[in-house]
């Protein structure tokens, strides 16, 4: 139950719920601290900054079945400019919740008793890990200092006008969020998560009417017309007319300084509206940044887009390559250590591409932080085409640091032109972007279905061929060459052949000629009739001979006894081996096969005329075999090559594309260091 009291400044009624430490008078802006008797005047608060919040004091809602009321709000200033709101939820069970609102995101936390000692502020590092013992490991997103600006309603902690508070924002898995508040000793621990506002079912309350559409103002330096499309969140404005940098706090423009702006090739003008990923966006800012590597500057342009939910995203253009970037919670990413080249996150494996210092060179339009020309950010990029993960580490003035991650997705230039209805055709990109999708990978993926289908058909064909070709033996005979040539092996001895020192020239196929009595005669062999019943299967003649650094040939014919038509063939068995330059070599084989086309069914005779080089055969016997229905793997092999040659070329081009990509990286595979 609330306790009623009077304002120590104007006497108006004040309400103190259980747990309320400070209340703000809605009439005189007095800040009153709760005491045992009468409230104590602490001071007066400044006017609230209109942040365009959709929330209002007194609104109600539910969380995990518990009703709550928005009882108060504090506005805190950030070191980089701007303020954020912290709303205080008074739950019906007596608890208090903290609902932080920043750039369209909402984080609901509750005070927790830590299960162990909390790390000191000086022991934390932005981007590092905070070990909270039983409460787990957390990623430190930001170490900074907030300054009290204003407040309204009831506040469950003691505040002072102008006081500063050190804090550490921590990020965990699946949207988990925590804050360590170092304004007290020991530090306070707040635990919760990012929540969609719709999950809280907030209704009612006294809220300010949000500013809709663009707010027309004039540059205080040149008088040029300016249209602020996010007036509630804009902190800095770069005048596109005179190049002045303007402050836009509290919706009022104030001249800060003149900038020497670089020449800018504008593709998407300020105020241009487009449809990106099905959501309406408006270009409100243009930022030119660059990095320098080996004394060479590499510039790029970033377009700040405002979506329909008052959220932000970036459209980045570099050398004709485009990408869209959105913020990613660091708690969903593993810690990237210095020099770490690989990262597994968001269902992908990322490779470190570069570490650079990005410098702001030009500022046009409006921005939600106090951007400065010359502002420097340490950038680390990991790529997994067509996406990249970028870590930006930025130091705060007067101390503090924050680390932000963004996820970029590559866009084809035509998609950007279509989204913003730009005239003409986009210029072709130059070079290869760090996370540009490999076009050959896409082509290879598209051809995969065709390749699988072709290989399936080939397999079916091979199975059919193997079923129809049963490899039936029609003839087998071992021939004695000395008997065929009418020679006596003991009377004539073949000269001993030495092992050749190198491969000999192809021997001339000179058959033995007719010789006088007692010398070799032309050997000819005729087989018994061979019955061929199937006229659709091929034939194969195999010659096997134990040749050694020699050769034996066989000139043959398959002659039909019915028509006299002969199917001629020539087969040779040759095997040579030796040593050349200290290396062993061999060529040929002792068994060779020649294939014949299918012949009509009928009775056939084999005519076989052996051939060799020299007066006597190099071997005594040879074996001849005639088979039908022999599986010939040459044609399936050629078909397999024909199927795979296209994909293999694509693989080669894919590898060449990746090689060119990584030549631009600081972490190329052949790089010696980081």
C-alpha cells in the first residue's frame, strides 16, 4: 500500500510505494527522498528529453502472470551522447523490475543476490568474459559511466542530480542480459533478458505524443532546410549544404563546427525510401569511413536506415559491393580472442579476415550518437559467405569502452536498385568482397541434381549391361608356336636377350616368312567350328603369353561358315621393362584383349596366325580365348568423365575464386602471421 506525503518544495501530494526511495513531484520537479517522517528535498530535476518512448507513467501490464504498473522513470546520459530511459515496474507481489529502453530495444531485469563475489570494475574488459561463479560466464558488452539527467514518478533507488554511476552491461545466450551497478558497495547485480514490448501487454499510462514523420528545421550556419526523420533519437546532424556538424539534442539544432567533407558519390540520397527485406526503410544518414593498409586508404560508404519500428540498420557500399548490417547480441557469440582465426557461432563457421582501424571521414544527415569526424573504431571481421560478423571496439571519452557486433548479409547491387527504385543500372562491382558469395559454388550446387541424375542413369545402364553381358566362353586353346612353325626347340635356340637400358622402339610386326625345309614356316591355326547363338552380344579375343622384353602378335579372323564373311582382328602381347637413369620402368602387359562387334548367329571358325620378331618364337606357348558378352568399361568410363568434367571445372573455378578472395585477407592461408 502506498504512503502519502507532501512535496517539501510546493506541498503537492507525493506517493511512496513499498520500496520507493525517491519520488519526483509532478508539479515543481522536486526530487524528494523518503524519510521516517517528512520527505527530504534533494534538488530539482531537469526537463525530460523527449525520446519518443511508447511507454508512459502509470501504464499497466503483466509479466509471468504478475500484474505491474510503470511507477517511475529515470533518464541517464551516455558518454557518447544521448539519453536512455529506465522504467521501473512495481509488481503486485511487492517486487520491482527495471525496464531499460535504448534504440527501440527493451531489457527487463530484476535485482538478484549474487552467489559469489562480483568482479571489480577494473577487472573487466569490454569484449571479454565476466566470471560470476555459479551465475555463469557472461560477455562484457560495455563498461561505462552514466550520468543522471532527469526522472519522474517513483524511483526504487537513491538518485542525485548530476551524479554519475559506473556500470557493466553483460550479455548471455539467447537474449540473456545482466548489469553490474558499481554505484554501491558491494555492486548490485541485475539479471534478466531482452523482451519484445508486446510480451508485456502494456496498456494505458500518460505518454507523450510521439513525433511522427520528419521535423523540418533550418541549419543555424547556412539556413538550409533540414528534415529530421528521427528527431527523438538524433544527436548529431551533418548539414549536406554547408558541411557543418550540428548538435540536435532536445530537438534543437546548434552549430558545433565546420567540417572539411570529402567528395561523396551519393547513391541513395537522404530521405530516400525503400523496401528492404519486406520492411519499409528511410535513409537518414550517410557516413564515409576508411581504413589504411600499407599506406593505401580503402574507403567505403555506410547509409543509416530507419525502419518502421524506429530501429536502425546499415546499408554498406564498398567498390560496388553492397551489404545490409544489423546488430547482434554479443552474448550469442563466443569470445573472439586476439589472433583467433576461427569462430563458430550462429550455426556457421567463421574465418577471420582482417583487423583494421576504421576512421570517420565524412558525415551527412542525422545520427543517433555524437559522431565526430576522425572518430576511430577498431574493427575485426569474420566471414562465412554470404555473411560476415564484425566486431567494433570503441573507447568512450573520459574512460569506458564498449564492443558491438553486427551481422552483415551480402546484397546483389540489383537488389539495392530495386529496393530504392534507383534509375539506370548499378555499376559492376570491383574485385571480390570479403564475404561475397562464390558464384561458382551456386552453379555447382545447381548442377548437383543434374549430376546425381546422370550418375544414376549411368549406374542403371552399367547394371543393365552387366546383366546382359554374361561373359560366356566360346573358345579357349593353348597353342605351341614351335609346332605351328614346324621347329624343333632343341635344334634352334633363340639368342639370349639382355635387359634394355631404355624403352625400345615399337617392334615391327613382321611375320615369319616361308622358309626352306628345316626352317620356320608361316604358322596358321584353324579352330573347330564355334557355335554363336546370340547375335546381340559383343565378342572379345584375349591373347596371353609369358613374354619378357619381347612380343608376340596374333593376326586373326572370325570366319562365318555360312556366308564366308570374316571379322578381322589383331591382338598383341608385349611386355618390356628395365632401368633408365637409375629408375625402373615397364610398359605393356602379357595379356591383351581386343573387342569385336556382335555377329549374326551361326557357325564360325577362328583363323589364327601368330607373329613375332626373329627366326624363332620368343615363347613356346600362347593361350587364346574367345568370349561373348564381355562387359567393356571403356564406355562407362568415358560417360563418367563426360558427366564429371563440368563439375570438376566448376570446382577449379570455385577454388580460384576463393584464392583471389583470401589474397586480400590479413589471415590468408599462406600468411605467416596475423
